[in-house]
C-alpha cells in the first residue's frame, strides 16, 4: 500500500480532518465531530463521517478498537500516520508558496 498521498478522491477534506483528529489519540465518532469543529470550524455530519471512516479503515489508515458503551473508538495506524505526515507536508509547501506569491502581487 502506497502512503505518500491521500487517495480518497473527492472526500479528501473530511478524511484529512479525521486523520488530524485521530493524531491526538483514539476517539469515537461524536468526539471526532466535536474535535473537527473546534479545530477547523467545519461541521461533518454523521453520514459523511462514517462514510469517510469506512474508507479510511478499508485503506488501512485507521482501525476500530473494541466498543465502549456502544461507542466504537478509532485510532490512527502507522500507515495512517505516514499518510497524514505526507499530506500535511504537501499542504505546508502549498501554503508557503501561496503566501509567498500573494506577497509579491
């Protein structure tokens, strides 16, 4: 499995938010939705969240842990961590280039 890009098609943004949220440690769905809202202001609905969780799990970027009180926590895998690092590095390059170009305009 190649982990240098986040290959999730049009659902990249929710997936990236989820990976960033799980980088802090395991969380269940509602805790992720609250964390994502606090981090970015983005509201991710349950359908989007659980669809993205399913894709991330199938790709091996996250894994479900045993349920606690009917809530299933998820955690980042080593592959997910590498993928997140690569994605954030690319965003850092894009951001710094965009800021540099804007300052010249």
